[in-house]
């Protein structure tokens, strides 16, 4: 069974940093693109970033470019999102997802709240 | 960026009736279109990909159609568990990000 478990969310002040993690199991992690998708409270879904199997390609939505970094450790079956210079508008539930296009598998999300 | 527009924002339908949800792309995305269902407090669930292919375990009452810029999700006979928010997503324009529509809330009439 595919499982994706996010962690690392919390309350952080504007300008602060946070590192999200996603532990994957039930599939060959190193064979799949992985993605972060976020959802602000009461809002829709937004594709944030994704990363190729070997980490050689990474793509970001414009609003996080230069502030967020997606990475992975295939030996640990883990996906990460380093978030710097956080803004109030980054407040959201962050989902880890297995995908390269459509998304068949999602985690349950970890909540990031950016507030002073 | 491809902008995805869903309509209506809210759709009120009685159980047992048919629901038709629309999704429009600002430019052609061929058939690279997926639909998701999201219930409160849950992660989204993939319903349809390739515009019309049902994902594993999705009941046959869910069907997708369309190509290019106009797409439709049809739920043929609404069950109580179908009342939720539905999102479309395009995955045609490389490189990512792949964009979602703003969602349609399907509520009980």
C-alpha cells in the first residue's frame, strides 16, 4: 500500500524558515517524480514544486521560486521542502504527492501557519 | 500559465439526479486533464485522468469527457457520498507547475 506521511509543519513568523518532510513507503520511491501541493485554508489546490527521480530536474510555481527548495533522499525514501523567507500567504496545508502529471497518491498533509 | 476555470462555483443537486460540472482551459491541453474529489478534512482523491479514464476503484457513475479547452465531469446518479468539492487539473504544459481549477462545490439540494 502506498503511504505518504508529511511532517514538519507548524507556526512560524513571517520571514522565518521551515523544513517539511515526507516519508514514503509501499512503492519504489526512486522510480517516481514527487510533488508538493498546497491548499490555503478554505481555498483551492496549488501545485508548488516537483522533482525528478534522481533530483536532476526541479520545477516551482513562480510564487515560491527563490524561496523554496524541493529535494529528496532516495536512500531514506524521503521528500523534503525547505521553505525560507516565509510569507503570510504561504499559510496552507502542504501535501506530498506521488506524480509526474495526474496525482493518484496523496499524503494527509502538514499544516504551515505563517503569522506574527 | 494555463488558467483553469470551473463552473459553476456551487451546484445544488438532489440525490439520484445527474450532476454536470465544467472545466475550461485558457489554451488547449489536449486530453491531459484530471478530476479530483475532496471531502472536508480529507486529501483529494483522483477520479479521472486522461480526460475520460476512471482511476482505480472509481464507480462507473463518474464519467469525464472533453478535449482541448472544454471538459465535463458527469455524475450520473448522485449518492450521498458524492457531495464534495471537485477540482480539475491540467498536466499538458511542460514544464510544471500544473494548474488546478478553483473547484466546484457540489451540495445537496
